[in-house]
């Protein structure tokens, strides 16, 4: 039997006005509806009804993970430095890591993702090929000191993630574990009611051969993805650019054709290219020694930048942020000279006439400061910048690609043996010889999924939750002053709760019916049950939150309808 949740006693304060710093609908509405409160930049408190949203997403995730044989564990979030040192990520993660010291001076970090510790856990627990395959997962807060925590819980510095890891002895085993996760993810997002696309992606700092992202289309998203209207091809624009072959050898360019300061500004560049400054932007793909490192893409690429910085030392590298480019879908295509980012650049003869080439500089002194090609580094790598434009040919079938904005809600990786190698994770094989284990890792942003759903499903009146995630099934509004209204509202709520329906009842005294309606619409429970003027005749109104369609029914009819 479920319990009726009375608004009169609930820790809930809705707000009339948008929070001043809110840029996106999910941020605005989750705060206004009283689901979350900001505690620090990118750090959020989930209030009772918000906690239900989070729990509902986590429940669906757990059910589907369990269904593929996943075993839930809980690893610490407070982690020792050594394993991350061994994997190289203590350094690679750069500023993204929250680092701390204990009283004895030992170094720790707050886990941004847990490949290392899971690898060690399996090394400790599994000795034979018979112990594998195994899928382990947890639902846990992760910590990343994001360069720009933004959009409320969409990009937190503390956020709830489901992270899963598979361990297999053979490549075929890994392929199967990967397939199981991919299918589980499809079921999860379908159940959550989240519109999503699966796109091939660049694995970046996580390493490994192949990865796919689950993107939830939404204007507030920080990712741009290419979508083929004809075939099944869909890709993060990073991956599309990656499909463009870099030159086999670094091109040693002719001297700089443009007399610019060492760090040209967007304006200098635009003037030179005779294009509006707004045409110069974003997704900069950098390839270093065959590895792809993305720079200048929205979000946190400190890892890649850190690696880049190491190559360019003593250069200083900074990030071009999403905000610098927000709302500018225009396209730039071309190449940056191989000498690096914002240092003087070159016209590349391989770039078709009429296309622009860019550096990624958006303001003076960003990215790379005081670096001179030939003095500080030599050209042994190619920097490759291509941004996909609507209508560009699909790499699979040639049809014109469409571009969209989306939120990354999940990411699945075939890691291979990178971490097993780092930690010597072997099991005894069937022939009695040690076999190196191969791994996959699979993440879902649980807290981000709540925000992504809010982005996709809200309307001008507020939030509009899919039933699986909603904090309740029915929001009973006692709309009227009379004692009989309140009494009937509580009675109906109790009847529904007895039948297993999750019910909120707005029994607040001294709050007008108008305010109650506005709050109900803001909060977004899928069905409203309004007890008002008809109460004396035992009649109530059932109203669908999304469509607004209402119907007057007797209490019995309404309860029958909802149970
Ligand atoms: P992004 O590109 O948005 O920074 P990511 O690629 O760094 O995300 P992963 O390392 O792939 O993230 O982590 C797995 C999942 O965790 C992501 O797909 C996303 O849903 C979620 N996630 C990552 N960073 C955040 C964050 N700062 N706040 C909320 N959720 C996050
Ligand atoms: Mg990130
Ligand atoms: Mg990403
Ligand atoms: Mg990712």
C-alpha cells in the first residue's frame, strides 16, 4: 500500500520566478518546482520529490542492469591516488579531478569514473576463466571539477552515475557483453520515455577501440550530432570528423601567410578570411600521434587539453568554452596548420577553395600562449579541424546529413585490455595458462537523465513527467474552501493509495485554487484529479497534464479509471 503524500506537510517550496542564473528549461523548472536546490556551483541538493525522480530513473536502470546479469556493488567515491597513477589518469585528468590529502599527507581523489578500482576488484575476486564473464555496476555520485558546471543538474560537479564494467576472456565475450549493455540501454531509455539516438563516438581519454553515445535530442544539449535521414548512420560530429582521413604524414607548411599576432583573435581571422566572426567556431579535432584529442568542443576537455599541453610544453593551453559559441550553428570547415592551435597558421593547399580554415582562437591569449613553432616544438603531428555542415554527405550512404543538438545521457565503451594491461589483470585460462582479461565500461548519467527528460517533455506551463519517472501518478488538488472539498480530496487520495496508485494531495490551507493549479502544472505529475465545486455532488475532474483535456466524473468512475 502506498502512502498519500500531503503537500501541507511536504518539504516543498515552489518559486514563482526563474532563478537568475538559469539558462535552460530543466534548470529553471526543476528549481522552481522545488525538486532541487543549488548548494554550490555544480553541486545540488535533491529535495523529497526530486529524490523520487532520481530514484525512479535509478530503479529503471537497476532493473535493466539486473536483467542482463549485472551485479550491483558500491565502491568508494574517495579513492587512493596509486591506481590512477598506474593507469595514467592521475595526470591525464588534469584539473578535472578533485584531489585531496589526508592528515598524513597521503593523496586521494574523488572518483570521476571507476575503471581502475573495478579492475582491481575483479583482480582480487576472479582467478579463473570460469569466474568470467562478469558484469558489475554501481549507482554512485561521481566528482568532476567541470570547467563550466552549467544548466543545473545537466552538468554537475557532483552527479549521479550508473557505471558498469564487463570482464571477459575473449573478444567475442566482450562483443556479447557490449551488445547486452547496448540493448539494456535502449530498454532503459525507452522505459524512461527519453527520445534518444545511438551515435558512434570518439573514445577520447577513456581509451579503447570503439564507443557509442546515447544522445537525447534537445536544444539545450552541448553535443552536436549528425543524423542520416536515409540510412541508420548517426554520429557525434566528432566521430564524423574523425572519419575524415588525416594526411599520412604531417605537412610541413610554407611560412605563415598571415601576419598576425602569435594568438590571432577570431576577429583578425574573420577579417582575413572575409567571413563574419560568427562563422568561426568550434569543434576542433586535434590528432596527436595518431590519437584523437578534441579541443574547443563544448564541455570539459581538460583531459585532452592536458595531453595536448604536455605535447606543447611549455605552452599554456586553455579551453574554448561552449558559451563562447552558444547559439551559433554556422559552420566552419577546414584545417589548421600542423603547427598547433593559435600560433600563426597556414593556408593548406588541400583545402578546397572557398572553405575557411580556422585556428580555434576565440580571444587573445587563449589556448596557447607564446609558443613558437620550431622553437618550442616541432611539427610531428597534424592538427585537423573539420566541422560537419548540414547537407554534408553521409559517410555510409552519401545522403545529406542533418545536424542536431543533444544531451549525452549514456556512453558505452569497448575498452579492451587497456586497464587489464595497466593492472596485470589475468585469469587462468582453460589450458592452465594466464589469459589477459578484456573489458567494457558503460555509463548512464542518472541525474542528467532527469534533466534531459525535463528538457524534452516540459511545456510552457511547466514540467510534464513520463509516468515511469514522475514523482507521483496522480496529483489531487483540493480546489475550494469548503470542508467537504478537503474531505473528499483526502478520501479519494486514500482510495487511490490503497489501490497502489502513487498520490500527492494538495491539501494546503490558505493557498488559492489558482496557485494550486499553477503548482500542479509546474510540478508535472501526469494526471490531475481536481476536487472543486462538484464535491457536494460527489463529482471530480480528471485532467491530463500534457493535453490539458479534462473530464468530470463521479469519484467511483475516477478511481476506477486510475486503478
Ligand atoms: P560530457 O561529454 O557531457 O562531459 P562525458 O563524456 O565526460 O560527458 P562520460 O565520462 O562518458 O561523460 O560519463 C558517462 C555519463 O555520465 C555521460 O554519458 C553523462 O550522461 C554522465 N555525465 C558525465 N559528466 C556529467 C556531469 N558533469 N554531470 C552530469 N552527468 C554527467
Ligand atoms: Mg565530460
Ligand atoms: Mg562526452
Ligand atoms: Mg562520454
